[in-house]
C-alpha cells in the first residue's frame, strides 16, 4: 500500500490505526444454497419471537472435544492494580462434550457434560434429560 500510494509504511499504519482499519483481518461466511432457506429461517425465527400457546421452545446445541484443563498452580490473589493470573502450564484431564438447551421463554439452561464417546446415543441421553426436567411443566398444561 505504501509503495502504491508513495508514502512511508508508518504513514499507512497510522492512517489505518486512526481509522480503525484492519485489512489483514477477514471474516468468513457461508451462503446457504437451500432454495427454501428463507422460508425455513422465517419459520424458526417465528418460533422464537412468537411461539404457539403452551409451546416449549428450546435452542439446543453441542460442543464436542472441549479440553478439560487444570492449571498446575493456583492463581495469585487479585487486588486493585493486579490482573488475574494463570500459569502457562497445565495438566490435561481428557476431553468432554457439552450439551446445552436454552429455554427461549425464560432464558434458563439445561446442560450436560459427557466424557464418554461422542455418538448419537449421548445426544439421545441429553434429549431424555430435557424430557425428564420438563415433564412437570408438561403436566400442568
């Protein structure tokens, strides 16, 4: 850029910094090629914004291969002027899979971590846990 414009490299850096420009950073995206995507999007967003009467609307997801780490030493105490501290080394305790369901109506969470295999059986167990936790709510309708 500096050569193309005929200024010094530091001038280009200053202009970019002063204007909040970061041309080296990129964001990725993926446009759906599903011809019914817009219609499906309206249906899903509609459930969140205007759920049917007595409906239980959950937003569920899973995050697999979360590393369970433990630092080798405790953090130093915090006090004004000292940031939180962490040692650079850690001990691994394997990985876990986090399952989470957000109850859209009131913002409550139902979560479960599983150290076992990451298969569809674990997802089904999580869905059964949701069902057990929501059973009293279903009976009152």
